[in-house]
C-alpha cells in the first residue's frame, strides 16, 4: 500500500471510528466540544514548573480511552510524526534554565528539565484530547456544534469542505502517481524533473473536481450553508457529562 493509499485509508478509518454506536459517540457534540476546550484551557493554564499537578490531568484522556473503547496504540501510530514535533517545543529549556530544583543522588534535576517535561506533557495532552474528539465525533457533528455557538457559516463550511476534499485530493494524487509508475516501471519514486508538471496536473484536476462537486451541491439545494440533519437535543446524561468533567477539571486545578 502506497503512502497516499495509507493516508486515505486512515481518513476512512477515522470516519468509521467516529460513526460507531458507543456511549461516547452518543454524547451531544456541543458538550464534547465544550469539555475538550475546557480541558485544553485548564491544561495550558498550569505553571511551567507544576509538572506533578499537570500529571493529574491525565485522568481525562485515560478515562476516555478506556470507556470510549478507543485504541491508544492506534492514536500513537497516527500521531507518530506530530508528537515528536510537539515534544520538541521545550527541548532547549534545560540549556537556558539550569537552576537546581532537587537531586537524586548525583543526578541534579534543574528547573529547565521540569519546564521541558511540563511543556511536552501539555503538548501530548492537547494532541490526545483533539484525537479523542474527532475519534468520537464526525466532522458533520463538530460543524453542527460550531454553528450552535454561532461560529460564522463561512468558516464552518470551509472546515467541512477542507476535510471532505482531502480524500478527493488524495484520490487524484494517487491516480497521477499510479499513471506515472505504469509509464516508468523501473524507476523508484518520481523524478524531480517532472514534479512541476505533475503538480500542475494535480491542480488542474483538483479544480475540475472541485467545480463538479460544487455544481452537485448547488443542484442539491446548497445556498451557502449546509444542513447537518435533525437537531440533536440535550439529554440528562449530556448535562451530567458536562458537569462532572467541569467540576473535576476545577478540582484538579485548585488542589
């Protein structure tokens, strides 16, 4: 399987994961969006030296991974490129902040080491929280929740179409690379001399495909805003889910 096919497969797998009939998937999308935003706000508000306090915030992703039946190993595989970049943020803190904090025998822990670990953990928590949201909520439901809090329709439409158009773009890129491989069977990869022409072909095909998609949308009644299906009503368990996590985040912050 090529890299493009693998990327397209991962997108489809995320859509299948978000459409499962699990209790976490059935929580109101606006509630999940608010809880995720609250978790990120509380997590990022921790002081850069409060590593032990930040550790307690791990109860949120751990609980959702277990109760939501979401594979943690799959999450690490999908973010194997993003997580190292996130951890790179505080990599040089030990160089600039060498004030000793504590020692374990001959090993001295500096304030820079603590702040580095705190920044890395904040990044990991943020990535996992975003993953849990998209793994339990389809893009249509996320956009529906954004419209409920009155995010402008033009921005919500851009988010939805960008996400949906990625798969079309990958399909067109896959066709071009397959056609090139058939014409150059003994060549490994794509020669740099044809990168420009292939990129131009991809752009032209993408524009044609985008125009066809837009015309189809207009024929189906599109007038500037999508309709995301039947309205989802708030239930008792949705309110309980919001209250429990909000109170828990507050307690983890102030204790």
